[in-house]
């Protein structure tokens, strides 16, 4: 096993999660290369990270100098070929098995370190489905971060039947020692630990609203005031992204055929309408984008 400390990380995708992952890595003094499909998306990703770093400064979590240094450690590319020297790559693109497997197929050809960690941030796709697209499935793990990444301390580490112990130990050490995150290990089942519990709850809340049983405001208020949750399930669905919640539900339903995991029609219609939640400005609630 390579004992070399991970200092060169690649992040694929600079959406909500990719941007957050890139930010925490840069704040942890790691060199970060971020892939986005186009220059425009890369610029939007960079702006997203800079806004978050600015919030970190205004809330006193980081200093001006830390913000400057983190921004300086971030580079962007639209060529996966640039990832050859990466020791850890975290993929955080759209929750699609097809898109992810294609990326891993290419990534595996590019990354040269045999002990490199190739991680997916998928919320629900079994990691083995992604790993088998590569020639080296022992390098592939799930590293499931939580949203917002700079705030939430958990990473679910998902190992497959083929992941090598060296690679999972390297991923765990990076998560804990470099990023300062807490790790829980999960077996390779759709939804892992958190979403297997969380997503049926979110879907049940959507069904309550859909059936007119209670208003979205009252469902959210009930869980915030009655159960001390920091936000209600509809607000949380907006934060996660309705497309992502639907994709997670679809993966879990495919795996378990459990009716509680099937996406309710209201969720499907809202996704079709492009009402994806906070990231598009409208979901169950309205948001000021920026
Ligand atoms: P997002 O919608 O904010 O970002 C999606 C990213 O995928 C963007 O960078 C986009 O450019 C890229 N993308 C879309 N189609 C692509 C393609 N064909 N090829 C390459 N890149 C493509 O989504 P978000 O929320 O960042 O989710 C990303 C991943 O993280 C998903 O796998 C999701 O399940 C997972 N995740 C999401 C969480 C959440 O709360 N939103 C929490 C934990 C994991």
C-alpha cells in the first residue's frame, strides 16, 4: 500500500456537492483539481465555492488569509486526462448510473497510482455497479459526503466485495485525518445507512402534501418543533434537490422493490417541470438564488 499522504485530489463535478467537496479539500491544504464539462460550468462552480468561502469569512469560521489560500489551491479543467497524477478522485456528478460508469471507465485509464482512491459520492447507486466499469475495481469506494459539505461532519465510507483494504484505509485516513470528518462504514446496498432511513421519510412527507393530508408548512413545522429536526422534510428535499431525491428513490426501489421507496407522482411532476429546489430557485418553497 502506498503510505504517501494524499496531497493531490481531483473532484469531478462542481455542482452543490462537488463544489463543497472541493472547498473542504482546499481548506485542508490539499491541491484540488476540479472537472466540469464546460468553461461556463467551471466558472459557475468556482463562483459557488468563492461565495461559500466568503460566507466562511463573514461568519468567522475562516480568516481572509485562509480564504485566499484555499482559492489559490483550486484549479479547474474540462479534460479528465489532467487527472493522471491524482491520489484521490471524488466523483460528484448527477445521480445517474450511466453517467457515473462512463466517468469511472475513463478515469481508471487515466489515473496512474495503483493505490489511488477512486471514490463516488453517489447517494444511492451500489458502488459495485460503478466499480465493474473499471479494470481495477479494488481502487473504487463510496465516499458519501453530506450537504452542506463544509458544515456536516459525516462521510459514509462504502466498500464493495472488491475494494482493497489498502484503498479503504487510505480513504478513511484522508477523511478523518486530513478533512477532519467522522466516518461510518456501510455495506454496499442502495441508500447505504443514511438515505435508506432518510429517503422513505422524505417521500412520505411528499405523499402527505400530495394527498392534502397536511400543508407543506405544517409538515415541516411539525418535524422541526415536534422532533427538534433542524429543518422539515420538504425544506430538506429542496436542499438536497428534487431530481436527486427522485434518483435516490429510483435506485432504492430498483434494489429492494419496496413500495415506500417509489417516487410519488408529485415528485416526478415537479422534477419534469424543473422545480428542483434550492439550486433552481423553486421547489416546495421559493429561494433567492445566489
Ligand atoms: P448538482 O445538480 O448540484 O450537480 C450535478 C453535477 O453533475 C454538475 O457538476 C453537473 O455539471 C454534472 N453533470 C451533469 N450531467 C453530467 C454529465 N453528463 N457528465 C458529467 N457531468 C455531469 O447535484 P449534487 O447535489 O451536487 O449531486 C451530485 C452527486 O452527489 C449525486 O450523485 C448525488 O446523489 C450526490 N449527493 C447529493 C447530496 C445532496 O444533498 N444534494 C448529498 C450527498 C450526495
